[in-house]
């Protein structure tokens, strides 16, 4: 349990659990039990339970954030409170919190510029004098035995305790004339946040929640749907950030990488086969592989994640390899004088066993990852599921689709052979 701050009124615990094999509950179930227990304690005003810690890949829970941007503190606070209620009522979120801490009482000095001018003062000098009387100013340094100590001059504590003490602070103009603060300013009691966060030079309040047993995209869609119903005051904007923004950026990078991998693979195969047609036939097996990825994720109830996309990128090389083995042997049969049909049939028969063997061994190798055996295996489980699903579907369809497409694209060669055969018979 961590509150992210320090103080005599705050408690921070770090709890180390026994090995996963020696307990029946996972860290998220234990965290839920702790939340229920903490909610029953009236002495606790606010709490946060972070399963797995707060950093590292897959070690902690991801957070989804809503940034409320705006200069007006009161309007931003109202909107952030509404968003906080929406996120609390959204399925799949835990530990919803607002980054801005509770408002604290303070004394606010409002200067009257006209009165300052009449007394030969300006707002800069007056504000500096008040700050120095309360916070102190370093007048000089005391040196002893090679050590330096700052000498800070400020009003004694008993002369800066209440509002009347502040009003009695004396200000001096350039002529040496003393003026009480109460004569040129109003000192009022007010409330303000301890600190104000900024994002791109704008004031911001962050409302965040930990994701729990639900897809990030579904949570984001539900939140955006409800936030769209809020009537935002003028000058206030709301933006979703956190894990959702990182996911969108990661997905965009992965799709760009996938496109680059496909292009480079095609270029390499075109150089090896010295043909644009044969690599094109082989690349047609990729859509079936990606279909298998999505089907496998859907059947297992696994959400599409960055790890699953990495598995999809890996599939490009694995799936293409089976097509290369098949097309290369078919071309070899054609060079030996076989017709297109005989070359395709012979190639399919002779390469069936090697393709199935490589596929089965790869699937068996990925099975422990897909099943999720061992501690921390849930991180890589989507990759195993994606590779097994894509490889199984693509292999089955590759053995049927690639020979069919190859034969269709070589219709001209078949027609030439038939014409030559008819002429020989005549």
C-alpha cells in the first residue's frame, strides 16, 4: 500500500508475498481483499493498493488517465470530480484517484495598487518584503571550522502565527517611511491546492485508475462515452492519456514495423526466386496467418496486446518459410520437365511431411508459453496463443491455397503445353 507521499499522517507498506506456487490467490485477489478491509476502517481517509508494485514491464498494474486541462482551478476541480465518479463506476478499474491533493488553508495577501503608489511602494517590493518576513531571507553566512551556516532573518514565530500578525508587518518605502501591510493590502483566509501540476504550460488535474481483468480498449470506450455527456465549462478540455495513449502509440509503431517486415521479406524472396510472381503467391498465406491470430485470441478470451502483435510479426518469417519450401520444390519439378499440374501435385505430396513437422514442433514449443506455465508466464501468454493460432490456420490453408493460386497463375503455361501437345498429335 502506498500513498506516494511522506508525512506523520501517512502510512506506506511494501508487502512481499510467498511464491505463486505456495498460495492459492493471485496478487490481484489479495489486493481486492485488502481494499475491502481498508474500506471498513473509519480512521483511513484515502488509500491505494498497487498489486505488483509501480514499475517495470508487467510487474504492476497499468493505469488509465484522464487529463483535465484548464486555468480555472474551480472549474477543473468540478470536472475532475465528475470524471472520478465515472471511472469509479466503470467496470475493470480499481484505485481511482485525483492527482491534485486536498485544498489547504492559507492566508492570501491582495495588494491595492493605488494605495501602494500613494505610499511610494510597488507590488514587487511589497510582496518581497512580506515573503522575507514570513519565510526569511539569508542575510549572511557563519563560518566555523571550515563549515558554513546560513543566517536566516525573519519574524519570530510568535509574530507570524495569526492573521493579525501578518497585517501588522511593516513595509518601508525608498524614503524610509513605514507603512503597515493592512493599510495597502487585504489579508484574507483562503483555500488552495498544495501544488499545481502543469502539462505543456497548462494547468492539469490527472484522474487515474488501475486496470483490472478487463481489456484496456473496452474501459477507454466506456469512459469516453460517459465523459462525452459532461458539459465542459469554457476553457476546460479533457484528454485520455496513460496506458491507453501508450497503447495507441505502440500499436501504430507495431503496424508500421509489420508493414516494413512484409516489404523486406517480399524483396528478399523476389531476389532469391528472380521473380515477382512466386513471392506474391507465398505472401498470400499471411492474411490467413493473421486471421488465425485473431481467431485464437477470440477463442481464448485474450485481448489484443503489444505482446500478441509481436507474435504476429514473428509469424511473418515462420509462415513464409513453409510457402518457400513448397514453391521451391514445385519450381524444381517444373525444371525437371514435369507439367504444372504434376509439379504441383508432386510438390504437395513430397513437402507435406516437412511442412507439418516444422509446424507441429513450433506449436509444441510454444505450448508451455500459451498455457501459461510458471511464474510471470501471463506476460508472454498472448504471444504463444497468437503464434499457435496463426501457424495452425496458415499451415492448413497454405497446403491448399498456395498450390491452387500457383496453378491459376500458371494457366498460360498449361495452355501452351496443351497446344504443343495438340500440334504434335496433328
